[in-house]
């Protein structure tokens, strides 16, 4: 089972009550204006609900006048009183509706603002393992689309639910007060309607989960497709990608149609129940009005008829919102699933912080596996002394980059210990560890913005002088100063307007401005040309004075001057020593070095031809 499948299984275990409690905390800072708006909304709703009662009195007054039971002046006075009351209530409702709408919409957006901030902060503090196990598009969907859906819970769904419940309560009370026999008829419909609604809710939940998953898969596919569009075009795979897009698009379409088919059946069924209630009221009410003497006034009949249509209005509002509610619940599940993931943070007892490391690194019988017990490192032990430059070499998949990841605590070993300056890295706080370690990777990521911002990473503590000195130290200024805008030159998405070598030099400068105690280079010279490699090698010589340096490299020319070289083969440390000592052993390192020299000689001959 993949990480994303486990996450989905976990998020579906949340109960609705738990989800509502979880998100109520975001409403707490705004609960006073929220509940004030709800109170005004409920008062307005009561005004609308009792309108048939006012109309009942007005019709009865007019009927009594026609029957000669009321004088003209009295009938006119009472009629104007009821009309004025009705107009006053409607005027209050119009003014109050504006206040309610604006207040609830603002609160809804403030709540979503807070949820997005919390969600983004949580995601960026997740472990690298979790972040790598899930497509970027899935995270994007949860932070944007799913959080936006939640705003409707506070601005529309919750107020509508309270309004509908109060309307039902007022209608039933009014009917029992004036015509209690019909009150039992209305009460009999309530359990029937809610049982049907509950059945449809369960079915709809399943369909909306499928729809949300399909949208998330689509976003992940689009993110990956657009990032790799150059590869797609290079191999003329546009048709294949279009077919994959069509397949995912079809899944979204089918999920949506299933949910809409369900509600296309649900709404007419609810209307049928409403019509049956109206017919029952008419079947009993008309004979009562026509009886001699009549047992029901025309005003009472009008009130019952109005309430027979109004009674299903709140229920229909709830059921119509059921469509939206299921989308909201599905989004809430997906967001809560992410929030339930454990952040990568220090344990309460592990708060050791030091201003700088001396630079000694030691591995003691370290084992590590990404999955189960399929170990990529097996009983690895070594010591790197402070200030040394150590290099790890070996075939692809030997476990070299994993060692870098373990030193930076991106991953933790399954067995064994990793020590820095004689202290287990688990004892250091993450902030201390990351502050003292500078990492330079093969796949350099540059953010959209300016070159200066990419070097300083927006840290106000890094001055412009630090940025320029860092670039000069690694030789990046040689191309930056030739640009039209120098350090102010814009960087496009992922730094596509710069070569691989230029991006690498910018990342080197980025590392230096933070003055790390340890420098880790993971294949940092793999994607650069020979000329740029020479610039970087010169830079590395200058960087060596910073402190301990650990280098992972395929190009052995990069690490010939290292103080100690470790040869890793299938997760096992096989050889160690400096360049000359390893050549004399005529072992794995010797064969690797010999093979690379032969490849370079063949390349030179090919160029000469």
C-alpha cells in the first residue's frame, strides 16, 4: 500500500462530529460576530415563517367584514395594523440580510485564510519522506481547492441548517396552536424525509470522495506533465500524454455524473412528498371550510396551505445543501488527513543547540532501508575528522547519497548511531543541525524572483554584501555581473533561463552566505561542463577552509584532493584512504578511476575526428 493510499484510508476514518469539532477552533476568534449574525438571521427567518399567521388574521378580518361581523372602521384599522406589521418585518429582513451576508462571507474567508496558513505551515514542516511520497499536485489541491470548499461551511451550510431547523420548529408550533390535528400530519413526514436524506447522504459521500480523488490525481498529473514537457516533446510523446489526460478527465466526468444522477432522483422524490402533504391538507381542509357550520375559517385554510408548502422549504434547503455538504465533508477529510500527519520537529527532550560544530562525523554500524528490511546501507562505520574533506564514490545505487541524507537527518537510520562531535544527531535540535549544515545538491532548485533573493533565500539577516561576497567566493560573479541587471536579474520558474552550471554556482553561493560548519555536496558537479567544473573545483578549494566537507561524486577528478575517500559498493563500505593509497590497492577505486580515464580518452579521440 502506497503512502497516499494509507493517507486516504486514514482520512476516511474521521467521523463528521470529529471534523466539525476540529474546524470549530478556526471559528473561535470570530465567534462573536458569527453568532450575532446567526441570531439576526434566525430572527428574520421567524419573521418570514409567521407571515402566514399574519395573513390568516388579515383574511379572517376581511371575511368577518363581508359577513357583517365587523364595522368598516374596525376592519380597516385591523387590516392596516396587520399590513404594517408585515411590511415592517419585511423591511427589517432586507436590512438584516445585507448585514448577515457580508458578515458571514467575511468570516468564512477569514477562517479559510487561517486554515490555509496552518495547512501550508504544517506541510512545509512534514518530513522529507512524507513529502516525497505524495505527488505535488495532491498537496496543491488540498491547500487550495479543498480549503476553499470549507468556507461554505461557515458562510452558507451552518447558517442554512440552523435556519431550516428553526423554521420547521416554528411551523409545527404554529400549526399545533391553531389546528393541532394537522400538526400530527406534518410531524409524520419529518422522520420519513430525514431517513431518505440519510440514505442519499451516505451514497453521495462515496461519490464525492471518488470525485475529489480524481481531481487530485488530475492535478498531480498536470503538475508532472508540465514540469516534464521538454522530455515529452523531445520524444514526441504528446499523443500518449493526451490519452492519459483524457483517461483522467473521463474519471472526473464519470464521478461527477454519478453524484448528479443521485440528486437528480432525490429532488423530484422530495417534491413528490411535498405534493402529497398539500393534497392531504386540501382533502381534509376543503370539506371543513365548506361544512355548515364551517369547522375551519378561510384564513385557517390559507395558513395551512401556505405551511404545507413552507414546511418542505426548509427540508429542501437542507437537502439541496446536501450536495455541497458532501463536497465540504470530503474536503475536510482530505485536509484533516494531512494535518494528522506528524510534523518533523524536535522531541521535547532533544533540544541541544550549539553555535557551531567542530566537524567530526562518525557512523557506528549504521543500517538503513527505505522500505522494510531492504537495506541500502549495511553495517557502515567510519570517522571523518574535523576540517577534513571526505569523499564517497561508487556505482549508482551504492548508497552514497543516502549517507548525505542521514548526516542531515533527512532520514533516520534503522540501526546504529550517527554522531557529530561525539553526540548522537538525535540529541541536536533540528534548527541547530540544519543551521550548521550546508547542502549542495545535483538537482538545483531556484525560485522565481531575483538572483539576489535566491542566494539569500529572502533572509533579512543576509546583507547584499554577504550575497556578493558569497557569489565571488564560488566564482558565480563571473557570469552574474555580465547579465543586464546583475544580481537583480530575474529568475524564471525553476531557473530555466540559466544553464545547469550557472544554477549550481548560485546554489554554492547560497550555501556559503550562511557560513555552515559542515558542507555536504551530493553529485554537485554531475551536470556541468568541464570548464565550469574547473571553476567549481577552484571554489571547492577555497570552501575547504570553512570546515568539514563531505562530497559524493561520480567524477573522480572532483575528489582527487580529498583527505580521505570511501568506496561504497552495494551498501557496504569496501575501501578507504586518499587518492594515491587507493590507486596502489588496485581495487574497486582503481578500476573506477581507470575506467573513467579510458572514457575520457575515447571522448577526446572522438572530438579530434
